C-alpha cells in the first residue's frame, strides 16, 4: 500500500534492493540459458495460477517478467497475457509492460471478460460455447508466442473460477498448452494442504504442475519465511 516501506527478500531472508538485483544478474542468466536451450527454439509458456483470490498472482507474473529482463531477455522476447479476467481496469503490471515495451493483453483487451451478468447470459445461450471461448483464448496466446521466447499467462481468481461456463483456469491452461505454477499463501500445514488440493484440480484435467510459490509470508514472527522454512 502507498506509504508503506518496500521490503526486499532473497532466499526467504530480508535483503536489500541492490543485493537482490545483483543476485538475479549472477544466478539467473546461466540457468535461464540452459532452460532456453532445452526449449529448442520453441516459446516457453508458463501459467501462473492462484490457490485463492488475491494471493499475488499478478505480482508474481511481474516478478517473473522483471527477472527475465534482468537475466538478459529483451522486451521483444517476452509477452504477458491475462486471457480471462474479472477486472477491466489497467493494473500495475500493464503499466510496467507498457513502460518496458513488453507486449501485453489484459483488462478490456482480454479474450474473455467475466463482466457482471456474463454467467447468466452464457447459461441463457447468449454467449456462444465453452469451446468457442477456449479457441479464442488459444488463438490469442499462439499469436503472442510468435517470435518470442517466454510468454507468461496469468490466471484469474482460484482454479475453479469459470467452471460454470466451462472455462476455468485448468481449461485455459490446457488451451494455452502451458504448465502451471500455483501461488499459495505461506505457512506450514495449511500451505502444503492448499497446494495439494489445488494441484490435484489441474492434474485431474491433464495439466502439468511445475510446483508452488508460497507468497505473503510475514517478515518476522511465527509465520515468517525463516520459521516456515525451518518447519
């Protein structure tokens, strides 16, 4: 929030902006080069999903894109898309992409906007079919991959959002042909339980899961990154 100090972390421990940036430059580039070589010239697609709403999916997408830029990829080699959204207003990530020159698709430009009343309209047969929406999403993502090395696909809400119209996060990830990274709240038992539950949802629909990123930990105290890491 505005006015609050910015905290920097590296490997789960408090750090400084300079140290985090230096570490990214030193450690990401060789690892990234290895991944890109393994892709054999094809665009890498990553779907970022959330275990719950407001867990920081878009912030994680921003972090991924910024890290890829620091690691040496050009703006023209990257793209971002939020193919299904409940919000049409511009967000911080869209502003960052515009400033950096990274092509992005979000807000009212998203292939599917869950505007107020969309579900009832869909169920009344006024919004086409699930397959048509998924095809529209797939085509737009495929367009973004042309000439690019990494495309980050941002999910909406929690995994089952959109299931009533047959276009939930797992359906979109499968249409995007992208493995999933799940952003969960930090903790110990609850965090792992949340990952187990949500990863199963994607796996049940045949979508590969890369792993989890545990976000929103406390900087100190019982649920700090250090304490959770020890457990």
